[in-house]
C-alpha cells in the first residue's frame, strides 16, 4: 500500500540486510564477501568508513546490530527529531547464547569483565542507542523466527504514542550463523515510502531472499 | 623496566581488543584513561584481571587504581615493586 496523502501514519523509510556475506541496503546489494564471518564484519566496518574503536570490543551480535544500524541510517534525511523520540525494537532467536557460552568457557580460567557485559541480548540495542544518541524506548524480544505481525503492531503502537522514529527488526548470531535485517519506520508526517504493515515487511524479506 | 613496558603494551592491546592501535603507538607516559588512550571502566576491570593472570598480583586497595593504571610506566613500576615482595 502506498501513501495516498500526507497523514500521520507509520511509514517505512529504509531497510538494511546483512546475511550470507552480503550487505543489502534498500534492496541494493552494496557489499559482498566470502570472508569468514568475523572478518566479514570487520570488512563491513572498514567499508562503512566509520571511526568507532569500540566496535572492536563488541561481541559478534552487537557488531552485527551496530553494522546493520550504521548502514540503515547512513543516508537517512530525518532531521529535527529529538533523541527521546527515537526508539529501537529488536528480536532474535538465540538471545546472547553465543557470548554466554564463550564467557562460561573462559570463566573457568579467568572471567572476563569485557565479555560478561555482552551476556544480555539487549546490550546490542544499547550499542545502537549510544552510537546514534537515541534515548527513546527500546525493547528486545526473543522469538523462534521473525514475527512481522507482532513487531509491526508493537512498533506502530509505539509510533502512535511514544516515538516518532523507530529502528526495528531482527539481529541474530549464534555459532557463526547470523542474520540481520533492520527497518527504519517513521511517523513524522511527510515521509516518502509505503505504509508500515506486516504484509510490506514480509514482502521485503521475501524479496531479499531472491537478491543476488 | 623497558622490556616490561613493551610486554605490557602488547598485553594491553591483546587483552583489551585494541585492534586499531599498535603496541608501539602507546606512549610510556601517555595516560591510559579518558583523554589519553580512552580506556573505560570495563577496561579497568580487564587490567585488574591482567595483573592477576599474568603477574599474580591482586590490587588490594581499589583506591590505588587511578595511580597504578595512570600510564604504562606507572603500571610497570607497580608490577616491579609488588613482584619483589
């Protein structure tokens, strides 16, 4: 469904996928690599042109979330939205299990505080919020698979009552298997794009599967 | 002392995941926190772990932290003084 007039309804403004060695922004493959997963993330960081040394200290899941948000927001033209009106809603299947296991294995020898701080899935939201200065509501939900109906409903409700912009989607990393897709949905009145709906989100995800 | 300082720089880069910095780029007297190398509170905890793991030294008095971890040279002097005990 396309916007027929300027009304105050949540509208999808951008999308970003990182999966199977590819970075896809707004439907266009902009980077690809056959490197091992963590090297691929480092390549994406270099490709982003960002100077943010804390990236190297993040666990893999937070690196993935950071990178996906970075490319999602890189060319956004949203201006004048207060930090408290930016929200983040993510979901994943494996929580922080990848880092939990690494921490548990190393803790027998010497617990690492730097690893311990990533043993919560919502830390990845914190990394995005710190990087971009977002101070609005943020939440992380655990699902077996991405539930577009739930997330669209939650985000749209948020955008009706408590926020103007929302970065949302799926970021999952476990034992070198990974997938991230984030969407930028806004409710600021004059944005080009399509109305935010489960059908639209599912269509974009389904189209992504066919991107070379 | 200089050998210990060089070793510490390598260990700090490795333990704190400072992949954007080469050990030799860290100055002997460069502050490690805030305006210097930019380390944070979690890094301070990692340095305490490093002291215990690599040198068998426990920081008994946390209030000593800012002084001990001020620079690589200060850390090396603390290690040298406490390993002799």
